[in-house]
C-alpha cells in the first residue's frame, strides 16, 4: 500500500485550514448548546464514569427522555477541551478542523488501496473541500463523525387519560422542530443537557432546565437536569435578591435574613428557579432584584442571562411572542436581507411535484461544512477516524503466504468498538471489511461466488482452503459485530428513543405515504452530495412534503436513483477488473454507513441530516475521482477534464468557506436556512430565539407569529408567542397565546380511559400559563390547579412539582411545598438545585440545622453551586457558632472565586472578619465591596462602625459622609455620625442636626429621639431634655434606661433650681454655658450637698464645705454622665447588633 508523503499531508492540511479557518470565529450554535454548554458531563465535578452511563447530551440512558445516543468517547474529547479552555468555542472548532485533516489523510491512504497516486489524491482533495462537511467541522458534533472515519485506519492507515399513568414523547436535540437545542438558553425549553426531558428539545430534553445556558446554580448544566429550578449555574433563582427595602433585612431573606424574597414576592424562590418567564428581574422596581445590581450575588450578570429571569435569553420555541404584521412573517417576502424573497427554492423540498430534485444548478455549496463547522459533528469526525483505521488494519490480515494474520483482525475489532463508542455508525465498517474480503482480497465476482456455493451445496466440490480462511475471518467479524450490537442494545435497555411527529413526519404517516417518502429521501440525500447548493441546518417539520401518492412526480427521482444504483452495483459485482472493484468499494462506503440513518429499517429522529453524509461522501468522492480518471485516460478530454476538476475543487472550496460563515451565530445560521426553506416552523422559531437573546422582542415576535402561520398546530410556537408577549408586558395577549397552545393538547374525554402520547416539552404550557396567572394573587388557586393537572397527566413531571412547591410557598403552605420538593427528589436525588430549594423551605419553616444539611447535600453534588455556597455560609455566619466561621469563610471565598464582581461576597467576608476581630482584613474586604459597588449601604456603614471601634473617628466620618451622600436618610448612619460628633468631637450642634434629620423622616425612631435628648442634656437644656425624654418614654414606655435618664435629668433640674441656676439654656451658646459655669463655681464656692448626690446648697463660710461641694457636684455630674455613658454603651452594643444584621444585606 502506498504511503502518503509528507507533502501530500501538508497539502491536505493546508487546504482544510484554508477552507475552515473562519470556523474558529464561530460560536456554539444549534446542537452545540445542548452538547457543550448544557452538558454537565463536561465539568470536572462530574465523575468520569458518568460519561459511560449517560447519553451524548448528558442524560442518563435509563431515563425516558434520553436520546439513546451513546457516544462516551466523543464526550470525553469535549471534556478534554473543557479542561484546556473551558467554554472557549475556538478550541473546540480547532480540534474539529484538525480531526477533519486527519480523516483526509487516512482517506487518502484508503484510496491508495484501489487507485493510482494522482486519482487517489484528487478524491482526497475533493473530500477535503466538499461543502457537506461544514456542519461536522463547524459543529462540535462533527468531531464525532471524523473519529469514526479514522478508526478504520490503524497504524498504517402523553396525554394519557388523567386516570392513567401518562406515556410521554421525549423530544431530542435537533430533532424537535419546536425547539432548537442549540438556540435556546431557556430552561423551559432548552436543548440543554438537562436531566428533565419534559421541556427541553435538547438532548437533555428537559424543558424546565435550561440549557443555557446556563451557568445557573439552581440549574446549572453541571449541577442539575431539572428545569424548574433555574438553568444558570451562576445565580440560583431560589434565593433571589430581596425586594425588601429594609436595610436590616438581607435581599436573601424577607422575614428571615437567610431567606430571600424573589421578585415574584416569594422570598423563598427566585424567578429563575421557577422557570417562570413571567417573573423577570427587569420587570421589578426593586433595586435588589435588578439583574444589573452587582451587589446582589444572587442576581449576578450570569444569572441575568438565565432564560427564566430574562425572557430574552430563551430560545425556547415552545414559548413564544406577539402578533404583528411584518414582512419577516411572510415566507414569500421579507425585509430581512438574510431572507431574500427571491432566494432559490430547494426543489428537494418543493411542494411542486413537477420540480425535480435534479433541477438545481448551483453546485458550489459544500456539504461537509455541516459536519466540520458544527462542534457536535465531532462524533462523525472521530468515528470516521477509527472507522478508516479499522479498515486499513483489516487489509493487513492476509500474510504473504495467504495465511491469516490475527493481530490486525483483533486490532480491527478493537477499533470498530472504539468507532462505535464515538458514534453508532462506526460499526458499519464491519460490512465494508466483509465486502473487501470477498470481492477484493479473494477476487470473487457475484456469478463466481454463486457458482462456488452451488457446487459445494450440490456436493460436487469442497470450499478451497483460501475460501475457508475467508469464512473463518468473516465469522469472527460477524460474531464480534453481534456482540457489539448486543452490548449496545443493553445500554439502551432495549428501548428506542421516542420522537414527535414534527421530527420525522413520514415516520407517523400511513402507507403508502410512509414508504414512498422514505424512499424519496434517498435521492434527496444523493442530490445533496452531487449538488450541495442549498444546505440547511434543519430538515424537520414541513421541509420535505410527504409523497402521498404513487402519481407524485417526485417518485421519478426515486426510480432514477434506484436504477443508477442498480447499474453501478451490477457492473461492480459482475466484473473482476480493478475498475469494478473500485466502484464496489465506493458503493459499500456510500450505502452501508448510511443504512442506520436511512429510515428504511427503523425510523430516526430526523428527515435529512447533512452530518450523516460525512462517511458516505467518501464513497461519493471515490466515484467522482474514478470517473475523472476515466475521462483523463481519453486523450481528447484530458485537458478539459483537468480544467473541470480544477473548477470543481475551487468552487467547492469557496462555497465551503462561505458556508462556514453561516455557522458564526445562531441568527446567521437560521436565517441562512430560511433562504432555503420557509416551510419549516422550527427555523422561524429559532430565528426568533436568536433575536430574543439580543432582547429584540418585537422582531422575535414576528418570527414566532410566522411559525404559527407555517405550522398552526405547533404548540411550541404558540408558547413562544405567549412568552414574548409576556416579555413585552402584554399579559392579556400572553395568556391568550398560552390558552391556544393548551387547546392543542390532547383533551381528556370524561368517563373514558385511554392512552395517548404527549411530548413532555408540551406539558410546559401548563407550567407557563400557571406562572403567568399566579402573578395575580387572586388567581393562585387557579395556577395550582394547572400544576396539578400537569402532574395528573404525568406523575413523574418533576418540573411541575418544583413549580408547585414555589407556588405553595407563596401561598404560605411551607409544609405542602416541602412535600412537593421531596416528591421531586424521589424522581431525581442527584439534582443539587432541588436540595437547595428544600433548604430554602427549611429556612422558612425555622429549621436551620436541616437547612444547612440540605445546603451541604447540594454542595456535595455540585461544589460550585454558587447560591448554595453563599446562603450556607450566611446561615453558618448567622448561627454565631465560632467553630463554623472557618468553613463559612471558605465558602464565601469560593463564592467570590465564582462571582469575582459581586460585592456581596466581599461584604460578608468583611463581616466574618469583624466577628473574628480581624480588623485589617475586615477593612480590606469592606473597601473591596465598596469599590465594586459604590454606595453599597451596608458595607459603608459597617466600615464606618469598624473605624469607630478602632478610634479612627475622623476616617469614620469621611465614610459616613459618603454613605449619606448616596443614602441621605440612612438612619443608622446618621445615628452613628451623631454619636461620633457628640461623644468624640463634642460637636453637639452637628449631633443635634443629625438626630433631628432622622426624626423629620421617621418621627417614631426611639433611638434618634433618645439621643437628641442626650444632646439637650449635654447642652444644659434641661427643660428641653426633660420634655424630650417624656416624649421618648411615651414612645417606649417599657424602656428602663429612658426612665432612669428622665430621673437623672429631673434630679439635675431640682439641684439647679435649689441653687438658683437656670434649667434651660436655649439662648445660651456653648461658650456662655462654660463661662456661666465658671462664674457660678466662683460665687458658690461654699455650697454643700444637703440632698445627697442630687440636692445642693450653698455654704460660703466653710472652706472644707467648698471641697465637699466640689466633690459632691463632681460626683453628681460624674454619676449622671457615667449612667448616660453606660446607657450609651448599651445602646451602642444594641446598635452594633443591629448593624451586624445589616451584613446580610446583599444590596442597598
């Protein structure tokens, strides 16, 4: 076998890089979102063994919603990418491009087995630039396909009746026309790899948990598969920043500083944890709930991207927006330059039976771009690598003496197993090896093979020894294949995935439409290889109308395809020359790997998928190159043939390059698809989702409405319309859209038991409608009824239990809410968000110990669950247990690592340092919090308090001035400032102004009132002090310290009256007070104390009496002052305690 030179390797690699370098600039789109962003199996926190227990999208194989696509080795490469660059798209695309280059080199080795050096190079070059591969390379899934190709070359080369348990139909990524797994960040309809299939079209199929998207701690792709709790792994929706304005109550708790009121007015559950698109942080006036508030760790910039919080972040086609007339809605006319009304119509999907699929004239669009540009195409790439490696290994199984060499055979079986673990079609290489062994290695033709078998059967002859060797090798290959098939069937527990009628309309059609359509799809796929001019990322729903009659002219294309295939097979099987063998091997590469995706033996979840043509395109390229060789061999056509091939390679390369740009973003991808096909509602939905992610709700609404026109019975499209109306604050229209979607659900027939399938994501209509109407407190029971209806239709509908638990909390039924969450945990005990939600309920039920245990369980499942880190640390801090402080500190540090721009984390670290009397660290953390969030009320106040305790009063005053500049009515800041001015700087006037300022806005503030009384006392305005204390006592009749101070003031007044001194100094300045005091002391030098410590009398004759008077007066003053100071210390201690409570504030 000829060896590929380094020059040829460099040529192929350079060509691949030239065609696909721009894929490095593409983001995660379409199925990539589900396979990468929402797949928790990529995260280091997920045990590696989970890759072999879950499907390609991270869903346990045993679950109904599982896509049953078992590709652990492909997911392992994604995980390696994550370890190197986390979620940087460039590294994923770069590896895909490298894998495609590797496949091209291995394919060249394969071609060298059958063709000469030049022809094989032409075939490899054509394969390298074919546009059909774009998705596999630009899509991360494509890596999957490439690996399979290389493996062949070793070293050388539901509505059930309410009375019944429901059966549900799970929608899978890229197979649900209603939901684009890649285009959605909405946990309600995310293609994400969530564990709940009930709402997500994504591989996870969990509509309640987003893919998104998310980095939501409540529903982080890595932490949970449950949609009801939030999709983002960054901010947990269940403890949202509070909507309370009380500075002493943290945004994480309403009545309890540990419990946060969400924008929905439910302190226990945030809008993001509910998957309720109706509760958007942007719709609230509470600054603590604003997604832009950096001070709130629970609503961080990452959580703001949560589709459950921001309606714009969702790509859920099941939840949709408004009605408006826009050219974008008209499939025939549009103002969008990306959707030209004049764009060519694909004859393969035309509704006109007179249009032949062979009438297309633009051969310049590459098919391979689909496999290479989409990250999910890595499955094809990897599978192809091992598929080719396995075949090349098998070619070494015949020794020089025609004996069997077992090492290559064992290696072949191993590589086939590896290829199959990359993508299922890898196993088909066994068939290619069998064809090679019989018709190429042994040189049989079909007539000769039949004659030999007949001779043996008739007993006229025995099998030659060489034939017996061949039979032995074939038996080994077949047995190994059967074992692999048995293992694969066991992995999926003998269950095929369930798809909706939108995924593959022909699969649920009756005869003969089913058979006619499936057979028509064969020429459609062949035409895409021959003329890849109109490529589309999604071929589901109405893309290809059903062939319902034998009179449909499209049947002519089917007949032509079978005739051409039959002629090629007849030629290659009948003749023994090299040309026939080349054609036969090309046909085996086209036909055998395509059989699993052909719908001929069992239905699949798609109509046409460009990715699955990655391996068949190898055989196609061999046929083209072989035909080119035949033309070149004719002298007259040699130059023309070379010119034609040069043009073909150039145009394919150019088309591949430009097709790759279509995968730059979801918007460009789906708008490019609409140029080809305007009859697919899923494409309209996905463009709408892309616009939603840009917060362009008005335009998104137009696309969603057009989707409902294209597919009126599309429940998901109506849900999208409802969601978008809600985002536009048009609740009435939103409810109407949801009701339309609900009316399309299978209806219960009273008194009759029956079973029917309901797509789990469609059950979200009940959740979304309930989430909408529960905003009205008078309709809570109606919302609860909708949740219960969803549960009755599907008792294992986890999202319904979670949403209902949230509602029950809002209805002040924590016990029932707890039961709902416990039921959800029975369905999924590995969901960190559910444990977190349960902990919030425990806090509401005043069960802090149990709450802490559940927080810890959430962190055991997801050590980076941000909200669990924050709130568990807060709970530890509030417990006051010194032994818990180190762990609380560690968790806050972990939290700020996850959310480095959240001031709340640093603030709480500062409060912990204050508790530990680590003043320098406390000041550092407080200043960090203030730097991140200027005007952070709690941080400013506590920093001032810290500086005051450190005898840095002037520094404290500067901080208090900053606090009062941002928050002029901050009562505690004014009290602290007044205390400093009065007690430290002796500025009674400034102190009086501070306390009076408080009383102007809060006349009932006992502390400010009392302190003002103390100021009057210090100013010797005893009458005013007495009146002030009487008013204070009326406000707080049971405060002992007020009574005691009043007694002291009255005693002082009595003493002054007895001494003939004025008891009120309203018109006397502070200097006059001091001068008057000195004069009185000189004039009354002989006064004696005749009334103990409180009544004084004069004695001018007794010098000893002066000393007694001075001593007595000093004792009286000292006692009064000391008592006041003692009371002030107690007040300051109480104040400190109050201010310590402020540490739970997450935002001002």
